[in-house]
C-alpha cells in the first residue's frame, strides 16, 4: 500500500495519516530514532541551538 501524502510504500504496521507520520516513517526507514526530528525542532524553538542575529533592516537602522 502507498501513502497518499508522501507516496512511499508502507510496510505492515506503518501508517501515514499526516505529514508528521511521513517524517517519522522516513526516520525509521533510515535508521534514525522515530520522533527525533520533533526533539531537534523543539530545541531550535527554545533557542538552544540557534543564534540570535539582527535582520538586515535592524543592522541598517542602527547605522542611520
């Protein structure tokens, strides 16, 4: 059976009801712990792995 969203061939027990299921199936098929993309996304949203930078407009306005 193929997923209607990502068109991947689903194995017995796999399901794809939304985009998040497709990503988790992709992780599992590639040897990545299922759900790790959500953990990484959460860390980025908390600012633990991203740097705060000023936009080009803010940089320009500081020089005016």
